[in-house]
């Protein structure tokens, strides 16, 4: 699936850049486009409304 491939590619980039856990979500969501960006907005609304702090690991589980 496209989302799984995107996550795998993002994790390769994170490792190469030495990206911290705190920066993974910011960098990962920065490059989202079109339907993926809409999906992310929906995740933020759903999870953020419940007071959940969204981490990279949580965002992967939501894909």
C-alpha cells in the first residue's frame, strides 16, 4: 500500500538525517500532499480532540 511505502521511505530519511523523535512528526507531515494531507488533518482532529499527543509512532498506527 502507498502509505506503508511512504512510511518506510520517511524512516530511511529520518535515520539518514539523525532526526529526533520530536522532529519526525513535523518533518513527516511537512511533505504530505493532496489526499495524504487531508488524511493527516483528520487524524489531528480525531486524536487532538481527545488530548492525545501525536507522535511518529502513533501516526504510523493511524495509517
